[in-house]
C-alpha cells in the first residue's frame, strides 16, 4: 500500500521514489527534534507548577526539571536547525547537479 502511495506521489508531483524516502526520513528527524523541544517545554511547565517551594527556613527548593527543560529545548532547536541547514544544502546541491 505504501509503495502504491509513493508511486502515485511520484507520478503526480514528478518526485522520484528516492526523494520521497528522503523526505519521509527528513520529516521523522524534524518530528523527533520537535518532540524533544516540546518535552523541554513540558519539563518547564512541571517545574513551574509542582516543584518549587520555600521551606520554613526560607530556602528555595527546586528540582532538575528546569535545567532539563532548557537542555531539551536547546537540543531540539539545535537539531531542527541542523536538519534544516543540511536539507537546504542537499537540495541546492541536487538542483545544481
């Protein structure tokens, strides 16, 4: 069934099967990067909602959700940027060849 869809897409849009496979792979990488960034946002939400409090001595208690949140957002956005730049250079190289 998937082969029929990719063949139909190839015929309809003039895309070679290899390009369709590359596009799906690129979308999976971008989707995974986006999922990492959204997980970072979820960590920040959990941090702000549940895990901050000041005890009787006035000491602030925080969890590791804030640093993990920023780390995941940074890694997700960095990976998305790398995939976009690499994909753009590959598309330019293919169009020039």
